[in-house]
C-alpha cells in the first residue's frame, strides 16, 4: 500500500515521456503512488493503467494559463503530499501553486540551458527556489545553470538522479517478431549504424549522414543507417541523403514505440548520437543498456557519465566521427569490448528500479523534514 501520494506536472505525456517512465517505475518498485497532470496533452504509454492521468487542456495563449486552468490545477494538486515539476512551462506554474497550497515540491531538470527559451529559463530559475530540492538528471545539466540561477539555490537543494533503463523491457523487446534488417533488406555483412531521436538541429542528423558517406568512401566495409524518429527536419534529412548519393543507405523508420526502438537497437552494430547539446539523452543510455557499441559527441552529458564505455568525436566534426564509425566497423573485437562495458555500467548505475528507489528516498526525506 502506498505511503505517499505524488503528482507529476508535465507539459504533455506519452509513450516516450521520461516522467511517465519514472512514474510507472515508482508504482512498480516502491511504496510511492504517482499520478500525472498533463498541462496540454496526454497520450497512452506503457504502465498508464497503473496511474491516474489528468489533462487540463490549458489554452494556447501567450502564458499558457488562465483563471480556469489555475483553479483546476489548484484543485487537482490539493490532496497530494508532494508535487514534482518536470518542464519549465507547466513546472513553473506548478511550483508556485504548490507553494501557495503549502505542499512541498521537487523540480526536475532534464535539459541543459541551451535547450530552453529565454522566457522558460527565467521562469524556471525564479521558481526553483520554491522547491525543497532541484533534481538534475546529469551533472552537465547543473553545470549549465546560469550564475544567477545557482546563486538562488543552496548546494543542499541540488540532487543528481539520472534517467533509468527498464532492462526487463529491453529483454522482452528482443522477442518481437520484427526485424529492421529483414524489413529493409539489409545484408548481414553490412555494418548497421543507428540513431533514435527527433529530427531537430540539436540532434545533428546532418553530421551523422555526412559522416556515414565519408565512412563508406574510406572503408572496405559497407555502412547503412537506420533512423527512428520524426520531426521538422525530416525533409532536410531526405534531401541531404539524396545530395550525397546515399539515399539507398539511409532508412527512415518513423516514430517507433519504445519496444520497437529496443528491438532496432538490438540489431545495430553501432549506435551514434552526435548531438550538439543534451541534458541527458535517454536514447544514449538505452543504447548502452541494449548492448550497442556507441559513438557520442564530446559534450559533457556524454563524456562525464560514459567516458570509459563509448568513443567520442568533437561536435560537428565529420572526419573524426567517420573515423570512429570505421574504428568500430572494422573491429568486431573492439565493438564487443565496448558493448560489454556499456551493459555493465547500465546494470550497475542506471537500472530503472534503482532510479525509482532514489526518487522514493528523496521524497521520504522531503516529507520527514516537513514534519520535523
């Protein structure tokens, strides 16, 4: 039986939502009951049958809130023991409302500051001191806080809790009757490179495609690329592949559910994420957990946690990324060595039950301090 009731406040929630994953893990592995309040939209996700989901359908106006939305959210949050805010927009309002209700809150920070709008950064930074704790999903996220944001918080308010991987779900996904190699006619001798991310400037798919073209020119191996996701730059990606003459080596899989992403990853030889910036990048730790040999850009969210389990390349550097792909592609022994390292790291530090317990301990600490 649950010993506390927590409400997560998010902009939206769905299959690939990290807050949804954490909430479901807490329900399954701890005595904490978690419900989710979605500010704008709510879609189905794995484990949603365990949770109560609210969607307030906030208006699409400049501030994203009106009196009715405020009253609705206030009434929903009243019964809870603790509120956790997940996104700058909805989270800023949630922290203020919880504070006015006398309910303790935790602010979860999942992206570096260059992933925020200026308005979002200011609203989030000014409301963070209202929370008992600010949880960053990586040290790099905290490092990105501006000087004034850090000045408003004490060191005791900061906690680092990373995102987690559901290793049981990874194992189950291996049994799916679906194969990306079979569906796209990719030969078993081809080195299969992959990525799972939204098609945005942040994720640097253009760098990956250009590097793949270079790798195919320089290596005796054949390399093909599968991309799971969609987004505003999809047309640009397709046009770039055509301009490089490698459209037959690039396969766009569309937006996959997490089980099919894990199944895709299980068939990869190399997972590459050349991001220009990140907060944590759940797909990166999932790829390590599945057992991929990984190549990442040399940004702090990758180099700090994964320095011994992946290869790295400078941001936007096509030549070095191509060499890293070739390094793995031409050396199966090296790939297997890094695969094993990555899986061991995830099992020790990033398994979902372990992450859920860290949140549970934090929540109990908050409530204990409130009653002291």
